[in-house]
C-alpha cells in the first residue's frame, strides 16, 4: 500500500482568534512562502482599511474599494479612486492605490 506520508499545513490565525487561512500541502509539494507573506500583508491591510485585494495583488499594488463604502465617504477616503466600466453600468469595480 506504500508508505504513509505526512501533510504540511499552514494556518493563519487573526488577532480576533479566528482562522483566516488554512492551506494543506501534500508531503511531495513544497510551501510557497512568498504566497504566505502576500496573504499576511493582505490580511493586515484589509483588517484596518476599507479595501479588498484583487487577484494577483502584490503589496503596493492597486486595491478594490469595499462595496459598503458609499458616495462622499468613498471620495474622501480614496481621492485617487478610479471606476472600471462594466457592461451592466454599475460602478462597483472601484480601484484605488494601496492606502498607507
């Protein structure tokens, strides 16, 4: 039946004591520490700023403004925000430089 192999797991727990990320790697696959650091950067950023990080985001890259941020608050918090046009005409794809 073969030899049993262990799995490698990564868990990231937030300051609120809740599981934020869980990755399970097979024993034959190495972990990607760049990805783990990228996720930690994203979690720290989005915990305190009203943004989300899009696919393939890297620290310092553009972020998306949360849909819960409306009108005047949005322009006040993110003066350099841009809106990406979508076929529906809705303005929910809002991007901004990464807040400091």
